[in-house]
C-alpha cells in the first residue's frame, strides 16, 4: 500500500516542494489535503523556478495526477490564474482533479481576513491575508460554499445569502465596511463554473481505488506541524490540520491505508507571522541564515524569522504525526559556521524540559538549552552520498537524527532537483 504523507515538521517552509518533486517521477497521484493558497512551494526544475501556492507540486511531473482534496479551501480566481500561468510555460495541467466537497474562498473571506487582523491590533496572528481562516470558519459554521455548488445556481444563491446575512452585519456595523451584494458574489462564482467543471471529480473514490490497485499516492501537507490548529502553537496557527491525520480527513482515505509519513525538517528553524519561537535569533546569525537560506515567504514575500535547529520540536513532530522518516533540507545553508548550536531541551521556570510543553504559557517562557556542534567549511552541494559529506556535516546529521526520533532518509544539499542525498528509499 504505497500511500505516503509528506508534511512540514516545523512551522512550514521546510522545502516540501523539492521533496515532493523528488518523488514525483515515481508517484501516480500528488494530493493536497488542507490549507489553500497560503502555502508556498518553490520547485526548481532545470533552470526554471516555479512558485506554487494552491496546486500540488506534482503538477510539474508528467505522468502524475495532481489532486485537490476535500480538506483544501480553494480560491477559484487564484486557482485559474495559477493554472493559466503554468500552461503559458508549457506545463500540462489537464490531469488536475478537484474534490467537489472542497470549500471555496470568496472575496468576502479575504476581506474579513484582513479587517479582522487589523481589528486584533497587537494580538494579530500575522495571517497571509488570503481568507483561509474565514473560509474554514464558514465550513465549520456550516455556511460555507463548496466547489460543487458552482454547478447549481439556485443552491449557490441560497448559500451565498446564508453566508452574507450575518457577515454583512459584521462588515457594516463592526468594521465600518460596505455590505457585499449577494448578486455580485453569485455572478462572480458562476463565472468560474465552466472553467472548473472539467476538473471536478469524486476524488475520494479515485484515490481509494488508486491505492487498492497498488498505485503510489503522495499526500502533500501545506504549512507545518506547529501551525496545526489542534497540535500547533494555538492561536498562532493556520486554520487546518497539516499533521498526518489531516491527510485522512482531508481526502477520505482511511489511516490504515497510509504506509509512510515523512516529515520535512529544515537543518535550522524558521517561522513566518507571530507566535512563540524559542530558538529565534535576533542577531547577525539570524540575518545570515535569512540571507544565505533565502528565507523570504513564497506567498507573502515577508522575511521569515530564523533560528537554530530545535530538537524538541522535531521530537514533537515525530510523536504527533507518527513519522517514519525525515527529509532534512537546506543543510548547505549551514556551511561556513565554525560552530553550530542545536537546541536539545528547554529551560522553563528553572527546570529542564525534554518534551514540548502542552501549556501555552510554559512554551512562551521556554528558553533553549543548546549543545554546540562543530561546523564545516567545505562546499557540500555536489555531495551525492552520505559519505561524500565532510565528517562534521555527517556528525551534525547523525546528532539531529538521534535527537529527533526518526531516521533521516534524505538530505537536501542545494536548491536544485538533483542536489539531494537519498539514504533510504521512500517507496
Ligand atoms: P493563515 O494560514 O493565512 O491563516 O495564517 C496563519 C499563520 O500561518 C500565520 O502565522 C502565517 O504566517 C502562517 N502560515 C500560513 N501558511 C504558511 C506557510 O505556507 N508557511 C509558513 N507559514 C505559513
């Protein structure tokens, strides 16, 4: 049963696009199961660089069917522009399948995302402003609009009315904004129906059949473990479940069918937006990581906060996702440091703590306890096997593996597609 989940083990931006793309050639389906166009994958193919926000990165691998599962929130305008952008560059996008049960992000969700962040003031989450939270809120409130509703005008109108009744009161009376006309929303959404109809499918059935027939299905998580609405640093999280369980609810594939769960782990740590981050570096080392690592958000262009590797977080990711493997990315970014600190535990109120504290207050007070490992100065981007790495780079990887609780099965040593060391096969 070759069904794999690939997800971020930290706060997102671990370099999942590269990992997915590496597997792409042998994978039949690449499936997104949560999030929306708040995600950002950069995939380098040859001399071409692709930034994908909503589409699964498998769209770049010929022979692979990309799927947007029911757990995703879809902004149809963004989806169509991403599709046409790829088509212009000669990428075949005709195989894409979209779940009819996926919820839509409409312009009122984006508006509400922005105004509610402004309303929160200094308590703001630092969202991507793409309407993700408000769209998921509507889903849970049972006033969401789904992809399938685009094909029934009368249902679409009823749902738009139900959604806007309350929101227009909030927009006008609380946020001092103009109310949004139902007609305008319905007209805009209907305009997408013809362009999307060819992609809509019963993706649950397609995926279960594919797994039963022994095809390789890859579930690709957006964001990361610590941004999970249940298991992350709530409230500074996204509004979905990037953790492994989300792959089941977000696609309609049962947990017994998942064979492997791979955590993408950056060799240091980054985070975008607000919220606690114990190993954050506000000094020149942080600036150096940001510059060398190219740590600017693919989606928002915001600078990412940077810090040393945090093994407490990696262990937590192993636990809540049931990780079977890690894919360690961006090891090359650490080349040139004489010594590299790694956080092995936290100190909280004078006590050493080995596991991520469940209490938000404790986590906000956690200070890292570091072990310092010797660095390396040799260029590692040409390394093809583990033995090609300088001894200290090998020791760094081995130390991280021991602390993190799952084998490191692949290592990224540069941004290019082939700049990867594969230690264990994922299939
Ligand atoms: P939202 O997902 O736009 O609601 O934003 C919620 C939080 O998740 C914010 O801190 C964002 O910066 C963060 N976030 C959302 N998507 C990503 C991502 O793909 N990478 C890193 N952070 C993200």
